[in-house]
């Protein structure tokens, strides 16, 4: 048997054994199968949040974007995603509290509890399902591409192989098996990506020396708005905006808010988030930039990572390192499958309390649908595919959730109309019926969606809605608004654009600025929680 394929199969069998180990616990109840008993500690919660969020997009999409755009892609991802973690407190903390008191299982359980509308609940779930299917497909796409590039097996076989193993351990062990694999896969993803970065830097002639050559040959990789001019002011701000509203609406992340042992466990994840995004995202984007030195004319840029591994490492080491990249996509796909299963079986079908057979069948069908999308019509790049479909679609749901948590006048009519209008705009942008050159589509989409939600709620009347679960905003948390506003402004450092970059240790000075800013953001989160927890 091919040595590389054998190593991969050993890793996949390890993940499968975890599913087998928790198969008995998974059969006990829906709470156990979907939420692992609602008792995840700080360590497990952080890794399952991070691993679930950091998908094939993080490894293959980011390195591909680094190859095409350059370092201009790093700050908007590293700092932007770190800043997004504040939404885990604004939204996630409250959902956690309510889920324990009111026994939520799916994201739309809160929507129904707050607005008391079955139609709105199903609409909310349907939107999440529709926009998660293409996201699910990207994990299979990345599997097929990466295994084809490094191991040489056909694209379709690689996509099927990874998908089948994920479906199997999810259906066997439920969320508890996912959480344990997330811990393993998260450590692998971080550790193996770091090792790959160090090897590629060394084998290419040294990080500083190679970057000097890259700056001479392709200086725009060190510029803003980037080598392909994609990170314009409007697009840059739009991405910062997008992550804050889209990420907490990922159904697999939203459901994670319900599984924490307590609020401190979730707050701990918020504190650590900027550190991991600042560190990991630099590695993946930088690997993509270095790929321009070795492979200057790639067509499929999302393949740059496995191609570099094949170029600079031996058979065994390159395959081991590749498993860290495969771990990233597996840790997202498994969570997406489980969350979608819960939404379909609970929100749309009546299933007995302890019945999990139909839920497992649903998981298999969902995995098959994602696989079909990947096999029939795979997109050219992961980044372009997701930002033009799933991420915008998720963002539209945020006003209904945030308004439902904090605004007494918010009602079902505002929520329904805002979602319908917002998603109509998402599809209009996707089909090219609306264009806003130089401005990310999420900015006008969210402006209109929010306006529709507010105006409609103000001119209509609530009918038997549950305003008892609305949260009052703590006064001591309001004092931190100027601090986070300043950090957000610093994260949009347009005053430094259009200048010849100062190079330090091979990197533009503004890259190092964002590394420091990410660390400062983490410290501010720590101080914030010390303040609000008094």
C-alpha cells in the first residue's frame, strides 16, 4: 500500500476509534448526543470552538489568499477574527445562560422562545441549513484537492474517503466524540502548521532571505491593498464587519455556546481567541506568500500548502504534516454535520426523546449532499465561494438574535422581514444583480437588514412574545465600549496605507503592528471580564 495513504488511514482509524469509544453515551439522550451533556470545561470548550471555526478555509483558503493577495490578507483575518470573539460574550454568553435554564438544543430554540413564532423558527433554521451545505462541501473539496496534490489519489476518492470517516465517527459518538477529536485535531492543526512553516522557511533559503527575494520579484505582496488589489478600504472594513456578525451565526458555533460548563469557560475562550488567530493565521498566510517564491504560476492557489509540503519534505513527514491540515477541515465538517442533524430532526420532524437512529440516518444523508456538491461543481477558490455565499447569508440572522436578546420592542415581524429582505439581497449580489465595487457586499446588506428589522419592529405590535428573557446591559460593561471602539479603529489603520512599507526581519512593519494589536486585544478581554465579573 502507498506509504502516504497508509499513514493517513492510521490517523483516520484513530478518529474512528474515538467515535466507537463514546457510542454508548451517545445513545442516552438528545442532550448527550448533540450537546455532550452541557458540561464542557475550559480546555475542551476552547479547542472545540477554535477547531470548529478553523476549517479548510483557515488552512487552504488562507494560504491560497496569501499566495494571491499577500500579507494584506493577514490583519483582516488575524485581528478581525480575534475582535469577533467579543460576540461570544454579547451573544454566546446569553445563549449559554438561557439554554441551561430553558433547555435549548438547536439555535432556533432561542428564536422560538423569544418570538413565539413557529414560522420564524423554521425560517431561521432553513437559512442556516441552506448556507451551511456549501460550507460543508468546502471541507470535502479541500480533502480531495489536498490528498490529490500530495498523495496522488484521485480528487473524488480523497473527498469520499474523508467524508465517510467523519460521518462514521459522528454517527457513532455524537458531540462527545467530536469534542475529543477537536482537542486532538486542534493541537495537530496548530503544531503541524508551525512545523510546516519552519521547514518551508528553512528549505526555501531562510525566512528573511527568501522574503527579500519575494519583495524584489513581487513587491505588491507586501503592500496594501495587496497584490491583486482585493483588499481595498471598503472590502477591508467589510471583512471586519462580516466576521463579527457571521461567525457567531455559524450553526456549529451557535450550538457550542450551549455546551459550556459555565460562563467562565466561555469567557476564557474569548480571552484566548485573539492569541490563536494572531499566531495561526500569520503562519498560514505567510506560507501562501512563500509559495510564490517556489511556485510562481499556480492556477489552483488553494493547493499551495500541500504542494510546498511535497516539495520540501519527505514522504513520511509531508504526510504527517498534511494530517494537521486535514484535521482542520475534519474538525469543522463533523460539527456542521451534527448541528444540521439536530436542526432537521428537532426543528422539522418529531423524533422520540431517546431515538437516535433517524438522527444518524440524517447525518449520513447530509454528508452525502455535501459530498455531491463537492464532486459535481467544486468552486475555484474556497475564499471566494464562502464569502459570496455562506458568510453573507449567516450575517443576515444577527439582527434578529441580538435584538431578541437585548431590545424589548423587537418582534417577530421585524425578524421575519429582515431575514427575507436580507437573504434576497445576498442572492441578488451572488447573481450579480447588485454590485458595489470597492465595498464588501455585507456592508449594504447588513445596513438594509438592520434598518428593516428596527423600522418594522417599531411600526408593528408584539403579540404574545416572550420579553421576560431579555437581558439588561450591565453598566460596568458599557464603560468598555470606548476601549473596544478604539481597538476597532486601530484595526482599520487606513492612515498607514499607500506608503512604502518599512521591512523588519523580512516583514512589513504593519504586520508586526497587528501581531502586537492582537496581544493587546487579548489583554483587554482579560481586563474586561475581571471588571464585569465583580
